[in-house]
């Protein structure tokens, strides 16, 4: 099956993406999750990636078209893609400019149920699929220590000051990690008793929250955090470890 995957959210070879983004291979979680999803496509899928910075080719010869992000699509590109009724998998807040494409999609996929609440203008059903994760990389059954962890990109949206304020009010020590290697974050998650994520606006389904729950942290969240539709470390681990299989099954079946 030939699949055209249209998105800007893939590693681009740069290691410094500018303020508020990660340093290294990935600018953020969306780039990592897109690459993981494509890597886990079934063996009989031939997935070709198209970046919206270049003119889109004739896509009529593909069996399926997947749109993995809308933010950098032009209006004409969105109209063109809408004509194919693609599978649309979005992981960030959407502009109403994308309404035609989202409503034309044969299937709309979002990472959390809460995303629907944040888009009242989307008047259609959607399926839930977060980023696929290798849960074997997440430390579990580690002796918990008496500290709380905040870990995110160095951006005001991620709520670092909210986390530090929670620590002062609760009397718990807060370790804040930003723009550090993922291995370091996961090691701290294994030991942290609490994981704090109090963003200043909607955060559709942060992979750090998923990882922290699997690692056995007690979560300190606000209403701006999107969650997978299951709870408990084992249930969350099972849900995300089968995310790619579930997603590509949907794509296969149209």
C-alpha cells in the first residue's frame, strides 16, 4: 500500500531550532512521534513523506493520504488535500482555517479526548491516538524519592513558574529540567514521587505526562492537559505501546 504522509513535523537535520524548542534531533515531541509512527508502519506499507514547503505533487496514485499537521499548509494545499478525503492526525491546536480539511477527512485522529473540547467548531467525530512510545525505555518499579519533577521545553507555555509555585505552596522540593537529554528526564521520572505539568494553555497530550504516569509518578495537572483515555501505569503503557498498530490499521481500512 502506497501512503503519502504530508507534514512538516519530522526531523530536518538541524540541531538548534531556536527559542522555545528543543536542542538536538527533535524540535519537540511532535517530530519524535511522527518519526516513530512512520517507522512502525506495517511492512507492506510504502510511506513517502512530503513537506508542505514544497509544492505537493499529484497524489492521485497513492492508496492513502495521511496529513500529519496543518500549521504550514497553505489554503490551496488544504483544499487540494481535502479533495482526497485523507486521514488527518493532528497533535496541536488547530486554526479554523483548517476547517474544510478537518471536516473532509475520511478519519480525524487526535491525541486526547480533551482536544475536542478545545475545538467546539469541529462538528464531527474523531478517534484518539497519542504518540507511539517504546515503554521499555521508561523506568518502572524504582524507589520513589521525596521530590517533584517538572520537565519540558524552555517555553512560558509549559508552566515552569506554575510548577515552582506549586512546590512553594505544598512544601515539596521541585526539580526543574528543561532542554536536557531525554535519558536524563526519564531517569528523574523513575525516582520522582510527583510529576508536575501546569501549562498556561491547552497542551493536547504531552508525552512527558504519559511517561510520568507509566513511571509511577503522582500527577499534578491542570485543566489544560490532555490525557489518553485510560488511566493507571499498566493501562497507559498498553494503550501507547499499541498506538502505531491501531493507527495504521485505521489507515489500511480507510
